[in-house]
C-alpha cells in the first residue's frame, strides 16, 4: 500500500513538472514570437500561430493517407502507385468488381477492342528493334519499356544497384543519367545508355568539353550500348541539372569532378551547340569516336522549330541523323527544379509526341530514327498509348522509383528521402534492401510489358508496335470519344502519280 502511494506521488510530481515545462516553453515561444518580425501570423497570434506552419507541413501526409481519393493526387495518384506496388510482387495483379476510373474526363484514352481478336496462340512477344544501323556497333534493343535517366548522386547507391540488377533480370536498358558512369551501374551486366549532360560529367576535359580520350575509353565498356546527348529535361527546360550540395559526398564528387558539398549545377545548354548543324555535327562526332548509336533527349516547346532539323538531315543524308530522339514531356519529373519550370514550361508528352512522330515520318525517316517517349508513363495504359501514337520505346524513371518503394514523399531535393532512394544518409538507405528491391524492379518491368502486350492482343494486333492511332480513342469535353487518328491523322505519303 505504501509503495502504491509512493508511486502515485511520483507520478503526480512528474505530471506537475510536465505542466510546468509546457508553460515555460509556451512563455518562451510567446516572447520569441512577439519579438520576431518575419512571420506576421506568429507575431499577431503568438504560440497559436505556430500550429499553422505545423499543419501546412503535415498537409501532404494527411492528404495522402486520409483525405485524397484513389485518383485525386498529383503528380501520381494512389491508383497508379498501387498498381506499381502490386506489380512488383510478381503475382496476379487483377482487380475485382469494376473500374474506379472516371472515363468521362476529357483526354482519357480508351482502347478500341477488336471484334475478333487473335486466338491465344496467334500473338507473339514484342520483337527486338535495331537502333543505330549506321554505327559500328548497332544496338538490338529487346524491350519496349526501359529505365529513364536517374544519375548516381540524384539517387542513392543501393537504388542504382537495385536498378542495375533489376534491369539485367528483366532484359531492359538502364540510362545512367547525366552524372556519369558510377561503379554501381555495373552491379550487373545490364545494357546501359550513357547520358551526356551539359556538364559532360564523366567525359569532360579541363575546359568542360568532351574529351575524346575519355569517350573512347568509356566506349570500350561492352555494357554501354548507346550514348544520349541531353539537351533538355521535362521538368526544367532551359535549365541545367541541379544536384544539391548536401548530396555531393566524396564518391559523387570524385565521379563528377566536384568538391564535397559543392552543388552540381550544369549549364542550361551545351555551349558548343548553337544550332541544328552543330547538333548533327556533335552526334556524328560522338558516334564516330565511340562506334555506338547516338541520339538526344529534349523537350518540345514548339514542333515548328524542329522542322529545320529534319530538313537538314534529308540534305545531309540519313547517315547523319540521330539514331534516336527521346522526347520528355513538360510534366516530367526531377530531383530539384524551379517551380515555374516544373509547372509551366514545355509541351506535355500527349501533344509533343505525335507532332515529332509526324515530322519524322513526313521526312521519310521512320525506319532511321527511333522515337523514345518519357514523362509520367508508369502504367501499361500509358505505355500502350505512347506506342499507338508512334513511339518505338517508352522509358520511365518515377515508375521504377515506385517499384523500389517510393511513397511520393516529395523530399527528393532534401537528402531526407524516407525510403532511401534519393538520399545519401546511411541510416535512411538501410530501408532499401537491394536483394529485395531488384526483384521488384524486374517484376514491375515484366508486368508492364506483359499488360501492354495484352492490350495489343485485345485491339487485334499480334504485338504492341503494330498498334496504331485508330486503336485508341480520346474522351472529349462532352463525354464522347474520338479515335486519335481523326484528331491527328498519321502522316501518309502521297501515292506516286501514275499515267492514265
């Protein structure tokens, strides 16, 4: 009985002490808030005004888990993320009861199923496709769906390792991103696309230009299949790459040629490329030195500006053409970029893709230049849509981030990613177990490809690249849908004149 009373007295004293501490903290906050001049709410409403900042910071959490419906969030909603999460398990990814998608929203793609689709044994897997027939070492690309550029530094060591092993397991390519080739890209012998950004990380000489000696040496790597010259990125057209200084550790600094803690700010464009002639000269030079296919990645502001490129290719001859053009939409993602560029600059992929495809085809370069589509294409319907419009390949970065466990915490630029994907904090990286995540990367890629092939089968063709614009309908403002080939007809060459 005495012990119980003693414990009760101790608890009472602790309670009083906690109340006293809370009052003391409130008094200190009151004085600080009253004297500070930077925040009008806290100055006018001391202590209580602090809750506004707290609730604002917590708003992302509450919206994601409690208030937002399955298809309401941006940039990716819960339904999109959940499909990826389920696909990573490598098990049945079917759903029950009915669709939760509102099919009356303008712009929604609806695939036109065939009246008599092929019997199950009348369709095949997607055929490999040659890229760079004029290069000394053309690339036979096996997969229609691949990993877009994410550089080591922007993402973590275990993330790159998981992507490398997952890409090898699924038979897809992995783009290095503009940060140069890190040893973790070669964790497995997957196919690699070496991206050359405006800062030329991994290839730069003392003047910041491409070193032919370094390019020649890198090209000897049998895993590197292509080079991608990065002109622009969807989330920040007209702005170079931005790697925050807190992500530049000793290893990142060594690979990129930076100092520890120094922000990696790339130029907004390649200084030696002033026009399309310079661009074609650069592509030719890299292809000659490396022997590998070379293309470029860009964002389309206006398709009119790009017509000159195709005219010059025709004048010079098809061997002068880029081996591929990777089109990133204005809705593309990044680790860090100014909000005006993320929100307002660059044509969305749904408009830019068909425009560039039509330009390529109009100039007779369909079999010479491969088109790669990127930007928010993470689910099978997104990939199938892009192929219907003329893309030869689709790449995704954020889809593969979701496959590794990304929860869309929107902290990619702060080095505090809670899933270990975009942080160099060893404590946070522990959550990303490579042995588990690489299988999820591979399962996700396989699931997307399989379901794109399922859509192709449903619309009546034997493999995805046989899908055309007539196979997808686009919902209009009145709720009706129109075949895309009537909204934007594919370019068809005029028939040759024949004598009567």
